[in-house]
């Protein structure tokens, strides 16, 4: 006997409306605006590229800056060496200037004896005689301290007809530019017998003539600390041509101010 196999499922509406599946997988792609998708893809691809380019650019700048820093370090070391040489030259120059100035100061304090003696000849009164002139050493103000006047002073001894003549001599010395007027003073003044003139004896009749007494004096004074460059006219008057010429030469080259 034959059997009938009838499939009634195919006759159902649900089965009839269901699409038939064919081979492959169906993709459900959006069909709306695709701009956000493109922007996201562009950012995802472009941002790493930009970061890589920026990193490469920064690395190049770092290398360039490191080269400049090394160059500046070398330049700084060179300049430090030159500055050290300049400071050394300055120190040597200052030392030479100090030594030169010290020599000029000593030279500017020179008092030629020829000018000093001529000045005394011009100032001594007629009734006053000079027996000796000697230079006295400078006196320090305190132990270990330099003297105020390194040139020292003068001590004059002699005879005068009277005390007034000694005072006149002192007043005349106080007007000298080679001596300090405030430190010129009479140390001693004593009446003594006048010395006999050599070769002159007593009269043959035996009468003894006693000469009048005279004043034996000692005057002390200090050398003036006025620079010789400020005494050019006075030195010229006293005939000190050599010293004046040397001072003028030093003034021309600027060692001694005019």
C-alpha cells in the first residue's frame, strides 16, 4: 500500500512570509550619515602620525639645543680664560702703577741742598752767622707708625749779635717754602764770649780788650711736605735747573700732575 506524506507546515502564513536563507551571512549596514565614522577613523589614524612627527621634531630641537649649549660652554670657558688673563694684566698694571707712584712721590719730595743753602743765604740777617747745618731724621708719631714728614728736618747752629737778630732769622725762616713755619723754633739762645778772630792777637801794650758777648743759637725746623712740582718757580729762582727740567718732563708725560 502507498502512504501519503503531507507537510501542512508550509501552508501556515508565518512560514510562507519568512524569507528563504541562501548561502552566506547577511550584514546589516547603517544607511544613515557616515561623517562621524569617517572622523573617528581619521582621528585614529592621524593622531599617532601627528604624535610621531611632533616627537621627531622635538628630538631634533633637543639635539640642536644640546649642541648650542656645548658651544656656549666652550665659549664660556674661553671667556673665563681671557677674563683671568685680563685680571692678571690689570693686577700687574696696578702693581707697576703703585711702584711708579711711590717713586714719583719720593722724587717729588726731593729738596736739593743747593736750593736749600741758597734760600738760607737769601734769608740770613747781616748780624747772624751760621756755624753748621745738619739734616735731622724724621720722627715717628708713635711706635710702628710712619713719620708725618719722611724728609726730616734741619738743625742750624750759629752766632748772632743779639737775641733780636736770632728772632729776625727765625721769622725769615718761617717765610721759606722749603720749611714748615709752624715747626720752626729756637731751641737754645745763650750769651757767650765772642770767639777771637784767627790771626788777630792782643795789643803789645798789654791792655786786654774783651770783645762783646754774642748769642749762640740753635734753630730747628722741619722740611716742608709741599711737592717739588709745586715749587718749580721757587726752585728756578734758587738755580735748581736740573730738577725743574726733570719735573717738567714728568708733567708732560702725565706721571706728575701739572
